[in-house]
C-alpha cells in the first residue's frame, strides 16, 4: 500500500516531475494537440532580453474626447517625450507579485519587467491618443456601418487598397455612385444620406466592400466589421454576403432578465447549437433555448459555454476558422435569435460564455478577413506577412498583435460580444499558439521554465491578452474568462497587476489525455492510482483550473467518447433495462461515473462537460463533408436515448445531475482544502478530502473492501452524501446510506507522523468494487429530515422552467422511477403513498430500520 499526504494549500514546486513526459503534438480537431500542462517546476538560469521598441509618430495626438482614428503602426510603441504614469491597477515593473507566489520565477524577473513595461506603455499610448481603453474598444461605433446625423456612414480600414466603393442590393451592386474616400490613416469612408428619412441601405439587405488592388484588379469582400453574414443555402459552395443589420425597435429583441450572479465555481456545459438537435439537421438558437437549456438547468449546471457562435463559412471547422468576427453564425438564426437564447439562459440562472477565437483566422479569402490581405506588409494588414502570418497545421492566418488596428479590432470584438449580446465571459481558444512564436508546433513542454520565458515568447500576443483581460474585467467585473493553454505557462491565471496574463481559469487539458490513454491502453489491474491522482492534482498553486474528463475534442471523428470506448458495440444492444446488464456494460457505466466524478472532485476549481457526454452519448462527432456524403447523422445529439425510461443512459445522466447538485450543496469545487491522504495502488483505492467532504474511490475491478479505514480531518459522525452504486444510478445498492460512521482519534493531536495517513481521525466504510462514495460530516444539530435531505441520491429529480410543449421532458425530469429486475426505486413520497403495501415489488428502502444501525459493515456487502 502506498500512502501519500498531498495538501494543495501552499506552493508546490516541481510536483510530480516524473509524470510529465515530453510529448510531441499531433493533429486534433482542426488544430494541433499540445502536451499536457505542468506545475511550478524547477529553478533555472536567467535569460537576457533584447527586443527593439519603435517610437511613436509625433503626429499622433488626441485632440478631443471623440475617438480619433490612428495610423496603422506597430503597437510596440513608446513616446520619448511622454511620462508613463502608474496604471489604475497599480502595476509596478519593479515588484512582480507573481514572483512572491513562485520564487522559482526569480531568474526571469527581467522578462516579467520587460513585458510589464510593454503592457504599461501600450495602455498609456492608447489612453493618450485614443482615450480610455474602454473607448478604444468601441471601434464598432466608428467602423463598419453606423448611423450618424441623418446619414449612414461606412468606414473600413484597408490601407493597401487603391480605390474603394460600397456595393449591395441598395445600388444594384454598382458602386460607381458610392465611391469611398481614403484618409491619411488608410481608412476608407462614405456618408450615404437618408432617403425619405430612412437609411439608404435597408435593414437585412446585402452589402460588400469593393476595392482595387495595386495591380488594378477589383475584388469584392465582406466588410470586416459586419454584424451579420448569410449565404444562399440553395447553391453549393456559394459565397457569403455581408448583411446590414439594423432592425426597427419592434423587431429588435429586448433583454428581460439580468445577468445571474457569478458562481463560486463554474460547472460548465459545453454546447454546440448547430448539432444540438436530435434530428439530422442544423439546430436553431431558439430551439436550443427552448429544448436544450432546460436540460442543462435540470442537470444542475450553472454555466453554458457556446461553441461556433462567431460566423464561420466552413461548418466542419467546429467554429474555429472564423470568417466574420462580429457576426453570429447565420446557420442557427439571426442576431435577435441569439439574444433570445442568452436571455432565456439568464432566466434560468445560467451564465453564458462564448468561445472566442483570436488566435487565428480562416484563410478563406472570399468570405473572411483574409480577403483584405493582398500581399501588403504587416503594418498595413491584420496579419503577419510571410511564414509568421500562416499556421501550417491549422491552415489559417495569424494576427499581428503589434498592430494598432488589430488591437482595436480584437479588443472591440470582445466588448461587442459582452455588451451587444450580454455574454458573461469567454473561453479563449488556442492560447498556446498565441504565446509562442513557434505556436507550439513540434514542441514538447516539459515544465522547464526556459520553455516559457525566452525569445520564443510572443510578447506582442502576451501584451494583447493582458489588455484583453484588463478590458473584460473593467467592463464587466463578474466576467468569467478561461484560457485554453496546454503549455502550462506560469502566471497565465494570475491578475495582470501581479505580472500575470489575467485569466480567471485555464483548462486542465492533460486530464482527458490521461483518461483516454488509460481507457484505451490499460486493463483495470494496470491502472496506477498515483499516476491518475497526480495528473488531476498537478496544477499551479493559486491558478484555477477547469477540469474535464472529455470535451468536444475527444469526440471528433476518428475518436470516441469515454462511454463508447468503455462499452463499444454493446451500447447498440446491451443498454436495455429489461435485461441484465452484461459485464461490459456494468463495468462501463460504473467507470463512466467514476472517471467523471473523480475528475470533478479532484481536478480543478471548476468542471466542464460536453453536450451529451453526461449520459454517455455513443459514437463520435462527424460534421457533414464530402467524405461522409454530407451526412448529419453523426452531427446531432440523440436525446431520445436518455429520455427512454427503459435504457441505461438515464443512469449516467442521473449521476451527472447528482454530481453537480453535490457541489451546489457543499461547494467543494471552490474550496481551497484538497488533501489526498491515500493512494493505495495495491487495492486500487484513492481517499481524499475536498472542502467538507471525504471521497473514497475504489477502482479495483473485483475487490470489495469491508471496514476499509479512511482518514479524515474532523471528528464526529459521517454519512453518505453521494454514492455511485445506488440503484438510481444503475448500481447495485450495496452501500447503506443511513449507516452512521463514527470517527476514532489517530495518534497524537498536532503530530501528523503519528496520525493515520497523516490524518488525525478515521472511520471505516464499505467500498464495493468500481464505486465511489462521498461522505459528509453530520451536524449534530441537524434533524433526521435534514440529514436525509443531505443524501443527494435520495432527492427527487428537479423540474425547472420547461414550456408546456415540453411535457414529455417535464415528466421525465420530475419522475424518479426505474424498473430494474423486479425492484422499483421511487421517490419517498410516492413510495409511502402507493407502494407501501404492494406484495408484488420489493422496496429499496431510503430509511434503514433503527435496529440495523449497529450491524457490522459487512451486512452491506451483499446485493
């Protein structure tokens, strides 16, 4: 037996270095798969820094409070005659707070001072020449189409264009009467007077920007700041058109509900609106709001993360090859429809995050931002020139974050989604590609700090991300901002004022890789309790993580969900409750519950699940493409599986609901107390404390342990809070929920080496094979009813705001009945009223008779 006492309450340096192998990236989804994250690591030598900083043209002067347009120049700027005052967040270059948390970063003090100065200088320059950062990030009020003084004004930054005009339905696609003028900053503009007090360009009409190359060729492009873009669905591979979107007040959606309060810990439901229908089609925003949001709320999630919202011409890119950054994906509806969805989520108490892709852009010339690149230099383009501007694995374009207009465009994009649509935050995609000039390609991050702080660091991108997080939290202090980074860069999740990059959370991307490896390549006896536990706890002190066992990445074509890996073809024939579960299905459901609960309880400060995985959705995701004859069959969610009372998918769904409810009641995800007291590899048991709960996981495929000794902190009486083995969750009902587990003192108080596994108290439990149980300490002042209600497994499944048209779903969510082998599990109220005297069924009692209280634990070892 291996005993480990691991407390994540203080900095851990170099935790589990041997379990962080160097891994080379491979292809995943539409982008690269990077190696796993790493914790604080080793103390390494210092690095010298020498970057050139260009100067500011003296002509850039802010003359009044109105936002003035600026020349497209490098954003790596300093003004020799300006004095950089301290920022309001009291950022200091001399004292980097991040180094106090991790002294191993001390050799890289020069790096942090350099990038902090770059950030401070950039922010001060924006404030000097454009006004506050919040005003600078309102570029959408100046660029694109806007109403000004009885005119419709259109502005576009295209310094490389020789001539330009606006075309569309309003002028018969002939721009000869709507030529645009170019100013000294490369901005083309035109003022189009109203006609009969109405805009000359009608709402919902098509428009494009036509301009001439230096070689005399004219091209048509979608305006960069367009708010809506559509395509003729009747024509194969038809190009998109920009759409002028300015609905009259009667057609404009008005938000009715306030944003919900920021949760202490996000329980995130990752969803793709388009593939959320049970039918082989693209689902709409309104259908998702009415049909799917109630399911999310019923499963006790508090956050929805929406993928593929920003317009992308190629559906199969999963939304990650964005073409129009300010436009909603028109496949699922128009901007007002998306607002309806977000407002509906807020009415259910759900915060809504949007996937934002600022790491790259689609290389689509006809429909996207790349169409504005006609071979000009980086300072006149949204993207870097040459190889630096192209991601060879993603086949996409890379932004020049040192460009003033790129900063305006991207920062304004963030404010647009927050203010126009009332989103509550972001998940930034592909951050690793931004942080390094090598984009992580062919890199294996080992945790060596030289990998994070060297000439390979893209300081331009780092400064942009610092500005972005500063802006987001200033506009909306309760925003939740998550970074998708697999390199493990230190400071990514710390405030900008400390020298960090400012994200609230980072995705714990090593965890799903570990689970997939175990499920695919190791038999149950070969599972290492130390290794899986280390993967879950190996994260940086004070930098919060979102843990997940699987996301959309693990479900794409060529791979399988965890449930499908565990049960494979048996999911087609062995999921009926009308027959006994096969060993494969019994094991698969048991491990599916354990893997997700273990990840949630130990892996981070938040939890994420991808749509459908909560009930073990089978198969994989495959978007319509030529290779599958443009089929939608694998690009949907089969809700009928979980809605069918006779299928076992409902058990995994019920446990997912209970996991989230457990956190709702005990707030263990937000607790800083996380103590792993036992990693028993011989018996395949892991014991740990998180918050006020004690968790016992038995991964052994066969062994049930009676009277297994469990260490804990506080003395008293413990009872079951959540048990994966209950009948409601497809288990065998072996653990008694009304058994009192009294603690015994261990060793000398205050002397850990004399305690049991480093814990001052202990109690004994029954731990059946391949089960997990969470125990809570009973408050002696609680009534028996209150104690009973603390048992998550005993609660009625909740009914939430579901429209009357959803009566079938409403009935499903409010009923807690499942037929299993002649036994009936029912809610307490229904049991007492209807089934108490029935001779034809056996009752799985929620209350153990008092005379059973003193029986030895082995009585619970029988089915």
